[in-house]
């Protein structure tokens, strides 16, 4: 017996009145539908340790993620690259990062760093002898590609239900629910690390909520006890949400839909580990690399037009918010043409977590799963945020996600660069 593990959670709910990012314009919060949490899983075996943290946030910038990792590293002795900090991408979270018209709140960021670090430190210090099992099971019918090919030959994001001008989805979806389940030696479930691919937009409202992953954890606790914790890792959902645009009869938003979706995901998670042997000594490993990715250049003409629009009396519509965002992007990147992007793979038994700070299109996630000899969880918005990473075909097709702004800033080859780096690291971890 050599595995020790624990889970811990820390409340990171902001003060009511703080903005909720995830839309074009600021959305002041009016209440708390469900508390926001930072949830951590800590695992150690034969001197090899990992901490995986899921944070209820739309995204986290590099400074915030690195500050969390530094605090945990200082308290535990674990190397920062062996700590993953993954945003759930809830659109009902706190002001954790700048998103279009909503800016990050420095006071909240300070609280978030302390809370997420405390979750990781607490989990590490509470480790106990444990066993784990990994598995996956499909859960179709809850996530769909939100980009459709129109009769005009272009790609359209969220085109409306049964739009007669649309032909078919412009990309795939991924129904897989992948889980790493951890038990104590009495067989009690301590928690799960779970992966599903869908935007967290079921509850786009004025109240704070972790969205469907919070309802999923409630299902977990109803089945296995109140102490069970779900560390949620969102998959390659850059072009995936919960809306089936091919039918008019379904309403895919609100608490009732979130509860039904969570029950289906919990069923899939149970099926994923049904009959599986729980390993008392799984191999824990890590491999990482930094890859250079390039910014798309902002033209002087575009910025001139953006300044005029942002300063005008025109209504604050999507175009005006994006103009403001491009001006802020130009200020942020200055003369830089590229950055180094961290790519990490965490091995836990027969499953690897491929983590990067991208918000990739689903095709990239399926590509990583297809080449790997064993199970892969794709964790997006991990350890930072570089924004949407569409496929090269999507850049040609157009639509919302490739629109140049802080949320979509890199060149069309970026996805391929990160995917290739991830594939090489997966070969190391899953050998």
C-alpha cells in the first residue's frame, strides 16, 4: 500500500454586487445561487506527488494561477509544475479575469488566490492511505457543437434553433465522461476528478453559481456522502455548449436543466467505474514543456477605427465591446510578438490529464484522445489563459470565436503547436 490521497474545498464566493464575467458587458451580481468553490485533489505515491485544483471561475490569468501554485509549493515542497490549477469556465462566477466588458477585481483575486491555495494545502496535509480507479462512459445528448455551417458558406456561432439558413454543425462534440475515483481503505469515496466537454452556460444569470459542475457534485454527495468532492476539469469546449440547435422543443437552461444534466453525468461517472478494480499503488507522473505561440498582429487601421468607435456615442453593442477589448489587448501585449505557453501532462494510473491554458475547439481534444494509448482527460484553461484556440478551418469560417480580441489573440497555427506538444508529452507519461 503506497498511495495517499485527500480532497478539500474552500469557498471563494465573492461579495454580492461584484461583477459576473462571461458576457459582453458587466453583470453585477444580485445573490448566490450556489457557493463558488476551489476544490483540490492531492495524491502521492513513492515520493511522486500531484495536486489538481478545479476553480469555479470563467478563467484565470497566468499571474493568478502562478500565485496559487507558488503558495502551495512553499507550504508543501511540491514543485509548482506538479500543481494544476484549472478554471471551470462558469459564466456565473466572480470577476477572476478580464473578459470583454468585465474587468478582473483585484480585491477578489487576492481572496481567490488564498482560497485556492488553501484548498490545495489542506488536501495535501490531510492525505491518507487510499486506492483509485479510472474509467470513462459516454453521456450523449447534453453537449452540442454551437457553430453551424450556413448556406452562405460561413460558420455561425449560436445561430438560433432550427434556423432555415443553417445546414449542419460545423464541428464535432465529445460525449465522454472520464473519471478518476479515489476511495479510503474502508471503501468510502473521498472524491472524483471528472472531465466533460461543455461550456458552463446553463445558468447564465445574475447570481453566483458554479453551473452544472456544482449540481454534479450535489449528485455525487447524495450518492456517496456529504464529504465527497468533485474536482471538475472542463474539456475542449471552445465550440461546445448545451444547446441543441436542431430542435425547437427543448429548453436547455436554468436550474431544472442543470439538475437533469448533472444526474445524467453522475450516472455516466458511476458506470465509468462500475466493476473496476481500485489500485492501491498507481503510478503518478508529470511531463511538461513550454512552447512558443505567436500573437495575431493588430493593424494600425483597425486600432484607429476601434478608438473612434469606443469613444463614440454609439450604443454598447458587441462590436463596441470588442473594439474596447482590442484596444486593451494592444496595450497589454505592447511590442511582443510571441509568448511561451506552458503545456503539462499529469499521469494518474492509467489516465493522463493533458492540461494547457487554451480554450480549444473540440476537434483538438478528440485528436489528443485518438492518438493516446490510454485514457486522456483534456483540461482546458489550465494554469493560465490564452483564450479561444479555433481550428484553422474555423478561422476561415469566421464566427464569434476567431474574432480578434483579448479572448482570441493567437495565430491559426497555435492549436496545432499545443496539440503536437501535448502528444509528445502524452507519449512520455503513458509509456
